[in-house]
């Protein structure tokens, strides 16, 4: 009986020692994980094998707790067609990031800023891939510009393109006649189309024609002078012959 009791005591002692070592090992591993903290975290989130991320998560500190991260000093950029095209910015002092679902949640204040609107609230759930925010309480929304649908944006871009194309057209008018469809008076009022007039532009003098007319005038004068000289020469010659006779 004494030998059997000693054996049971030894088995219990060995089991207790093994259990103590296992608990100590687990606690040591958990302590090391809790002590590990990442600083200046930058984590891009991709979707559908796109080379451009849909969001970029920034944090001053990131502490791993299981599969999650406890974040401090959080900033989230929602990306458009390129990394430089930031559609909106989310900021909050602290949040919890679930690495398995890419969801971010928290109970602190949150701010969202973009060209179209501003959002403020307390408590939030963020889906980075879908680029959506759910605010839990004290929600404040400020719309800063006209919100357009995709069809309105497409029509407006086509109108702008049409105006630019129209402004680049060059009109060629005949120099002899320019119709004035609309005149602007000194006080800024416009004259109606019925009162429009026609203005004839003065013809530009051709320097080549001027030179030709000068040459012709000089030639005529030379011919006249030569004729006068020839007439007086023949007259003097005839007088001289009469005197000899």
C-alpha cells in the first residue's frame, strides 16, 4: 500500500509539473505578443487583383491582439484611379482592425473629409474594400458641393468638351465684306440682329501695281519729251536749209 501510494504521488507530481510548464509557456508566449508593438504602420488593401489599392491604412501604433490589431493615431485614405487620387480621408484616435475581414471598428470620434462632404460621429464600423462607413451616434453631415450622378457627370463632361471644341473653330471671312451680327455699345448693351449693318473693308493697295503705274507714267513722259525734241530738231533743220537756198 505504501509503494502504491508513492507511485500515485509521483504521477500526480509529474502531471502537475507538466501542466505548470505548459501554462507558463502559453503565458510567456502571450506576454511576448502583447509586448510586440508596430510603429508607423502602412497597410494597403487590394481588391480583385487590381494593381491599385482601394485603401491605405496608416497608424502611429499597432498592437497585435490575436488576429486583430489595436490601432492608435489612425488614418485611412480611400483611393480612386491611382494612389495620388485620394477620394476621402478618415481619421480617428483609436480603432480595432480585423485582419481576417479588413474591417475597422471603434467607439471613439471619427471624421471623414472629402471634396463632396464632411462626416463626423461617435462610434463607427468601416469596410475598407467597399469604402463604406457606418456611424453609430452623434452623426453630423455637411455637404460642400453639388452631388452628381454618373449620368450627370458624363453629360457635363461632354458639354465642356463641346464648348472647348467650338471655341477652337476658326472662321474665315471674305475681306471685302464682314457682317456684324451683334455690336456692343459703350454701356454694355447689345444691338439686336435686325439693326445689324454691313461694313466694307478698304482694299489694301498693291505695291506692285503702284510701281507699274509709276513706270508707265515715266515712259509716257520720256516719249513726249523725245517727240518735242524731234519736232524742234526737224523744224530747225528745215529753216537752215531754206536760208542756204
